[in-house]
C-alpha cells in the first residue's frame, strides 16, 4: 500500500501558517491572562516558535493584539477587508429594508461572538494601558463607519423614518450594534447572543425604518 505524500508548503505558505499559529496563541494568552500580563515568550512557547520569530512577524505586542482582533473580526487571515466580504455584498443586494437589518444583525452577531473574548480584554485594560485604549478607540471608530453603511443602504431605499437623517441613523445603529453594547447586554444583563440578535433587530427596525416598510 502506497503512503500518501503531503505536498510541501512553499516558504510563503509556511510563513502564513506560522503567523496563524502565533495569532491563535496570542489570542489565547490575551484572553487567559489579560493584555498586560501576557508575555511574547508565552505566545512563542504556545505557538511552538522562537520568540524572535514572533518579533520578526509582528514587531511588538500591540501589533499582535491588532492582528488577533482583525482575524477574529473576519474569521480568517485572508487579505480581504471586512466590508468587502461576501455577506456585505449579499446585504447590498437586498431590497427589503427589514431584511437588510435582519441580515446585518445576523452577520454582526457572528462577528461579535468571535471578537467578544478579546474585546473584554481590551475594555478591561483601557484605563491603565494607553496602547490598548487606542486600540479600543480604533475599533469603535471602525465600527461606527461600518454602521454608516447600514444607514446608507436604508436611506438609498427610501426606508428611513421621516425626520431621521443618514448620520443620525448610523449613530443609532452604531450605539445599539457595537461590541460595548453587546457586552453590556450579554455580560451584565444576561442576554444570550440569540436574544441580543433578535431584540436588537426589533429595536433597530422600530427606530430606523418608516412604518410603511416595518409593518
């Protein structure tokens, strides 16, 4: 019986696989120990590489945290921005405003499920670590921009409530749909992710969409 021979990875593929292991190890260490207490030596040991390899690929712990958050947000390390992913294109093509919100919250819940453990770490360290505070601010700014797209899509279909402009709609969507609110509902109020998704979709529909579409 002939043994199957695994194809050899190219140098680029090997480097990418190494980066994946380091990012996964870093995320695990951040969640387990917090940002400040996590050492790159610990990350390297869990990833099975030398600490110099971690420095070579990422330079410092701050960059490693950012990469871990980016991978958690999109779900992989493919070089495709979050807002260019297939789920966004599906929402862009949807004509029903209520369905747009439902699809948006379904995708948002999936993303929040992945990033919540890391964002708990980031949120907990914002008061003591300027680098982590800056990362939190960056995440919030990116999330606000993303929710502006939701408002734009609803406005383009003439579905916004009378008197509600696009900027206001985007701000409402951002406050209700961002990770900080998600953590408040799930960690403090005890909502399940399913409950958060369903209830936030209902609130957003009521707050943003004209009665002619929502009924």
